[in-house]
């Protein structure tokens, strides 16, 4: 086997090896995970602050922020169901009116995380292709902008979700993975819990991430991130319900 290529992510050297048949490898071992989480910590800090000038600049409208009553839990009480690996196609969140196809984005050449273009794809969410596919055992991550210079973006109302709300992710094999929200939290960039977001899990986890908190007009960035935690509850077969 050829030597694995090394990549730098936010100043950390992290080995990145992906099979030819897909984007991400099977869930990482605990030893490999520690190295990945260390590198991805930097990615998340970048992602948490990525935003164009917020909608508040031109619209004086603020995205919903999660209240303490929405905090819930970040894990699952049991392993629960899981699905075979299949790339995600779209995400549907009935409670907040989200219905978006999914981009598949990874890392930029400099090791920073790719995000949808604020100019052309503010209304579209993206799956981080180096995370588990939705429904696999492990953490699957979907990101999206909260707003743009034109107004609310795809995840503008993400902070309005509550534990118990559902998130449907359609997969390439026709199956729809149905996740149930377990918690909604806001984290300052300086205290972003990278391990809780990207760390290995023993259940099929989904994390949705967008910008949140106060907007810093001096830097053009939000100071916090809104994160939704969810776990796989069930699935719908192609053309019907399970």
C-alpha cells in the first residue's frame, strides 16, 4: 500500500486516506480518532465563523437562537438502528421549512473546510464528505449558511428546532434516513466542542451546523455556532415508508 498522504488542517498534520469507492473510510479507531479530532478542531473554528455580512446589516432580522430549554442531549441512550453506506442526496426539515439538495464538500487546498458559496449557494446545504454518511454508525455532518447579504439562507431557522423534531435525509440508494433531534445548542467559537461534533460514536449520529450568536460587524463574522444534534430513529425504503 502506498504511503498515506499528509495534509495540514489548521496547523495540524493529519493523515487523510479515502477508499476509491467513496469519500470516507469506516468509523475511525480510538487512536486514529484522536489525531483526526485534533486536526478537525481547527476546521470547526473556521466553519463556525464563516459568513458574509449578516442579514442583520440590511434587514435588521435575526435568526432564531436556541434557548436553554432546547439544549437536550448530544448523545443517544442506545446504539439504535443504522443503515448501509450511501451518499446523501437531499435534506428535508419540516419544522423549519428546509428542503435542500446536498452538495458534497471536503477541504480546500490549504486544509480549511469547504462551505457552500455565499454568492451562488446560500440556499443550499452541504454534507461534509469526510464524515460518515447519514445513517452509518458515526457522526455525519451537514453545514449551511444562516444568511447572506441578500437575506436568510438555508439554515436561517436552524436554532428554532426542538428535541423531537425530525430531519429526513434522502440517500442515493433511495432510502430516506429519518433522524430525531435530541438537542440544539449554541457554542462560542473559542469553546467549540470538536470532539462532541466529529468524534466517533456508537450510534448513527447527525450534526447540523450553522453560524449563530452575535454578529461582529468589524470582522464580518458571527461569534458563535448553532449546532443541532440528532440520532437515527427509522428509515423509509425507496417509494414507501418502513
